[in-house]
C-alpha cells in the first residue's frame, strides 16, 4: 500500500469545525495529512507559503478578513481548495459555476465524504490562480468577466458586453455588443441566478437582458436594446418589470 499522503492545511477560526475535520479525516481519510491550522489572514499566508500544501480546507470568513485576502497575497498557488461555506446561496452558485469544491456548515459527513472521494478521483487540479482571479473579480467587482462552456472550449466574456441571454433548452444563447452570438452550456435559470446581481433582469420566460443595454421602452411592451435588438416584455409581469427598468434608467 502506498504511503503517499496529501499535504493539507486547515484555514478556519471555528475550533469545533477544525476538531471535526481533524477527527473525521484521521478516522475515514488518513491519506489526507493535516500539517497546520491557521485562524487569521496572516497565519494563513505564512502557512501556505511555508508548507506548500496540496489541499486547503478553508472557511470563507476569518477573524480579520476573508480567504480571498489570503489567496490574493500568498506566493505559493499550486493547490486545490475545499471551501467551507455558510449560507450565502449566491456565493455557492458562483463557486459551483467556477468549478470549485465547497461544503456547507454545519459540515455533513456524507457530503464531505463525497467531496473527498471526488477529489481523489480527479486527474487534473481544478484550481488555478487564473480561475480564482476571475471568481474573486466576479464576486467583488461590478465590471467583471464570466467563464462560459461553449462546445468543448471555455470562453471568457466581459459581463458588461452581454446584451441579452436567451433560453435554448439546457443551453443559453448569448448576444454581445460586438455582434457575437454563442451557445453556452447551462440553463437560463442558472445564468439568471449568477447575473441577477449584475443588473440583469428576466423580462420573459426565455429572455434575460442586461439593463445597461436598455436604450428605451416602446409602447410599454417592448424593450429597445443595443445593436438594434428588441425584446417583448412578458404580459404577465409587465408592470413590475417596467417599474424595475424605469428605476434603473433613472439611477444612471
């Protein structure tokens, strides 16, 4: 039997969570070797750069900052992360989209086991500094980018360049202000959940528009969009949608 162990650390300020992870791994997954624990940003950066872990179990909220502060400042970046999250549904949706591992608090043993088994089966690391930078920008900055799976390739798209998204079965068609159109994997609901905080609004069962590209409203039933595009507003929720659009247009 191989004696190879996975060099791991925990970044977590909750002692109960740290004890649980240590105990659980020792009994069920002794291939993962916890070589250090950090409770704040400074300790975490030092631990990463000193121990150069292969895997990090990381809470998002720390005593004096967040795990994002740590990842932006650590020099060593060749590792995978299993995020330990609270109940921020939006953050979880973003993590899922950017293909990060995450588990909820309180930690569920079955979900943790499945996550660790998935990690062990992984042939290539999912974590890259580049991908983290996109994720961090997506969460914290208004003008950010999104990674889309288009066919067998990944496409990086500036969010403010997207005019509208249209449902196409289990895929979504994107229209951009440079006259590009492309079909991405993922339902319109998936992208609505991701983009709702980026000034996007669902105006119809099958259409999501970027409010920044709304040029006007015609006869209270149709939106005039960039690139001479038009979209009809749903009759069912027309009044509510028009109110939201008018509030946005007045704010800019």
